[in-house]
C-alpha cells in the first residue's frame, strides 16, 4: 500500500495539471510504484500466493493503460516510459 505522501510524490512527476489524478499516465506511474513495492514484498514472502495474484493483475492493468496511452498520445507515452524507466 502506498501512503498519501508517496502517491502525491509519484503523481507530481507525470501530472498534466494540478488536479490530474486519473489520467492514464498517472495511473501507470502509481501502478509502477505499487508493483515495485509488491515485488520486494514477494521476494521476502515466497509463499504469498494471494499477493502474487494481485501483482499479476496490476501488471496486466498497467499494460492495458500503456497500450491505450500509446494509441491515443504517442508523445505522452514516450515521456511516461522514459520518466518511469520502463522498456517497451
């Protein structure tokens, strides 16, 4: 789980305007942060199957948001990929 301050810090990096909390780029950034935290959790707790399933759902959700972003706004897609360090 991300705290409010962590979410705010992540959202500031990719927001288009001050109140942008639900755009595809913001959602991709938040999912990337959550995936990173859950990955470190799963390295420590190998048998946590429920969290592993949640991780796979988050990865699939992020992939679908990235596909949408790539189709709708290629420039924003490249900016998000570069700022989050994701590979195509």
